[in-house]
């Protein structure tokens, strides 16, 4: 165990990402748990927060205009197989951001993000197959209401599309 919960994981991940603060990034969480981690990261970086779900932001499909020219940090609670992060990166890449970064508290040592992200930031890089749960003392299921609460005022600008996974 390394993290008490998603909040502590977000704090530690934000420490690793502080060098991106000057890029004025947009932080996008992958629902459900990634949004809770992303909320902490966005707060620490002073960045806007959004949730990526079912390929939409603001309730509309991702378009070149939505993220064009932006630095986007895609956050999840961890990478196990990489399939969820890969799907998120594919959807975001299609919108034409200037720079994409994948950021997670836990990613397997030899895991590489695809060419769709410039970098992978992680707090801990364990041996592959060790799983995400063993690194958290508490990792309860996350409800749609918790995701909406984490987005807070961001729900004015960004919509949670209700998907629990990509």
C-alpha cells in the first residue's frame, strides 16, 4: 500500500505534474475513479477540470475546436492493462490538442503510452501484473453522484456523460 485513498494519490500525482502548471493545462479525468484523482490534480495546478466519458465533453462529441491548441492532462486512478487510457487518448487525439500527457498514480514499469501522448507521468511504477488495488488502502466504488460532486462548478462547463468506463 502506498496511497490511503484517491485524494492522497491525487496529491502525490500533482507533485509530479507541477512542472506543467505554466502550460495552463486542462485536466480530464477518466470516470469514475479517475475524476476524483483528477479533481485534486486540477486544484493543485490551478487548472480547469473536466470528465471524459463516452467520447464527449460538454455533452457533445469531441471536436478539433474543443481541445485545439490546449495542453491536456488525462488522469486515471491507475493503469493495469492500459486499455482504458488508450481509448481515452484516442478520443482526445482526434480533437487536436497541442500536447497530451497521461498521468496516473500507478503504471506498470514497462508500460508505455502510445504515440498519442507525449509523456506518461506516474508516482509508482511496479512490476507488471501487480494490479492497482494493492497500492490503495481504500479504493471503494465511485458513484455518478460522487463524480458530479467532484466536478463541482466544473459541471457548468463540462458534462459527465454517465459512463462508468471507456
